[in-house]
DNA sequence: TCCAGTATAATTGTATACAATCATACAATA
DNA sequence: TATTGTATGATTGTATACAATTATACTGGA
C-alpha cells in the first residue's frame, strides 16, 4: 500500500501541509529573496495559523534545502550560488542518464504514449513560441522519465534536484530560445528508449542536461546571480 | 561565516537536537526494527522531554529518510528493500566517481595526508582482523573524499546515501572478508588522486562501489532481508 | 458465529503560555 | 570617540492544554 498519495492529499488539508506548500511555492517563485529571514509569527499570522505548524513546516523546508535554520536565531531562505547550480547540473547529468537507461527497461506502454504525445505537442508550441506551455511540457517529460525508471530512490533524488534549480531555470528557459532544441533532444531520447537502446538513451540524457546547463550559462546565469548579489 | 559548526554544537544542547541525534543513532544501530511505530509521548518520556521537540525531530528524520510519517497515524521506521539498496549503490557508484574526479582537482595537502594515514593504518587493522576499526576507517576515508570534492551539493548527497545504507552495511562489512580488498581499492584511488589522474580516480571509485555491492550480495544481503521480512 | 455500529481510548494536530536566547539601543566609562 | 555593560524588546525553544482523528473494544442483531 502506497501512503504517499494519501499523504500528499492530507498534507494539503492539514495546516502544516498548507504552510509547507505555500512557503515552498513562495520561495520557488521568488516572493522571498535570498537570505531573507522568515519569522514564525509573521508567517503564522499571514496564513492564519499558530507557530506550531509553521515551525514544523520550517523543519521540512530546511531538509529540502529551501531554508536554513540557525538555532535560536532564525530561518533564512537558502541562497543557491552559481557553483551550486553548476554542480547540480553535473550531478543531474549523470543521474538523468542512469534514469533514462533504467527507463528503457521498465517504461510502460502508457508512459511511452504520454511521452510521444508530449514531444508531439511540444513541437507545436515550439513552432509558435509558446514558451509557457513549452516549459510545462519540459517538466512533464522529465517527470515521466523519473517515474518510468522504476526506482523510488532515483526518482526522489531527481525530483529534488529538479525542484532545487527550478528557481533558476524558470528565469532562463523563458528568456532562452532553447525550447525547440530541447524538444529535439527529448525526441531523440524517446526514440532511443523505444528502440530499446539503453546505452544510447543514457548518453543522450546525459548530454541533454549538459546542453541545458551550457545554454543557461550562455543566456546569462551569471548576470542573474550578479543581480541577486548586489542587494 | 559558517553557521554549520555552531549549529551542530547547539543541536546537541537543544532538546530537539538531542532527540534527533538519539533517535537517529537508535534507528541506525537497529534498536528500532523496520516499520516499528514511534510514538511521540513514549519517545518524549524516555528522553524526558515534551512532545514538541520530539515532533520536530520527527520531521527532520522523515526528510532524512529514516522514518516515514503518515498524517494522523504515526511515524514508522523506514524499511529499505533489497532493490533500494541495489539502486542506492548504483547511484552512489556514479556519484562517488564524480566525487573522486573533483577531489583530484581540489584536495588539500591536509586531506591527502589524512588519507595516506588512513590507508596505512587500515592495512595494519586488516592484517590483524580488526573489523571494527576497519569499518571506522572505511567510513572516514569516504568522508574525506566527500569533503575534498569541494562541492557542498555532492557532499551532502553522498553523506545522505552513505548513512542510508549504514544499517545494511554494518551487518555485512563485519561478517565479510572484504576489509583488505576494500583497503587496496582505497589505496589505488588515493594513488590516482595523487598522480592527478582524475579520470582514473573516477573509474576506480566507480568500480569500488560496485565491488562493495557485489560483495554484499555475495555475503547474504538477501538472507538479511528475508530474515527481516518474516517477522 | 459473524458483522455492523457505536462508544471509548489512544494518538496525532494545533494553539497558547511561558522560558530561554538573541538583538538592539542606550548609557556609563575610559 | 570608542567601547563595554546593561536594560529592553523581539524571537525562538519548550511545555501543556485542548481539538481532531484514528484505533480498539464492545455490544446488539442477524
């Protein structure tokens, strides 16, 4: 029996869960700036709850890496440095490769079908410059891949990393012209999986991540961070 | 300024910190069995604290993967399946490789010195069958490697995984005769790092993990889990 | 005997009160 | 002026009371 599903639902209806999800969204969306201090009472009042669920949500956010708690002092929004982003992409590159290889062996018909639809639809949005939808499909493509690898461990790791760089990625993908190129790479990975060539899928997924990172750098990752640091 | 150090210290003197460390130790040492339910009041009374710090410690342990919390129900010691262990070792294999490669570029003189001492001392304990000390040195060797890679992200990931399989590893390393072999592999990795050959270090560390896993399987990982499942 | 329903107990979820710690402002001293 | 000490306020840490939920035992009926 899988409690995760129930958990996810219940979380949204428990106060701690609501606080957790709200804060997470706010942090990822950039509502709170880096190193900003989150005060328990302030957050509590804003969401209409007491400090207890807020504190517990803080502990969760801390281990998710979104905030850092300093004892007797406060909770601060975690800053991701330029090097952190680079490291994450290098790590993700390896893990996405492994994920693609495993997915080749374990992907279901339904997952394959959704991937094909994903790539097909993305082609349309790419041609018409619908960046928003493109980003959405890109996220979904990788999520399918994570689920298809048949490893809770790897899936969990990759989802964590994926979320971790969401803040950065959100800013760059929309401003970049990488959409079409990225989708072509997705298609190639899909083809490799369909043909049952795990090694190729691994290499392609590997390269896909590195390309994504290099594109990000080219499009001004540095500037974003320089900007963030000035304040 | 690095707050981590202060944090670590303060944690031990705050109630939540004490609870957290104690529970973690107890879970890893096997005091609590898999799927055992941890009750807030019971833990609290045992440690002489109220439920509040216990609950917060629970949230931390949950995201560390040591327990699973089901809303309105309880906290349960996480079970690691045989496949989980296998997946973790495959993932670790890749990451330890990357870590060794990066360490080649960033390791300090002090870290190198400690590694040399580690390997030298381990040789002595291996010859005399001191399995306890050998396990300790093995842990330390990898910790140095993690620190030497100069990536907080990778270090954090590897330490998490390392701890995750500690429960399993503790049971197998002591009963296995892998100690000497493992130390030889450490020495080879160290030599590669010293000679500045990052690629080689990566391959060796990679292989080192796979060997560790294969040895574990050979020495009855299956039996341990079969045993664990019967109850 | 078996099952459904209900009452009771046990457990987790949340709010609040109080204690401990930390930050700040200000005054006293050199 | 600079610095140290102290008082005050703000913030986090913990304990406890109460609410909500879940598990268990028991009863009544078929």
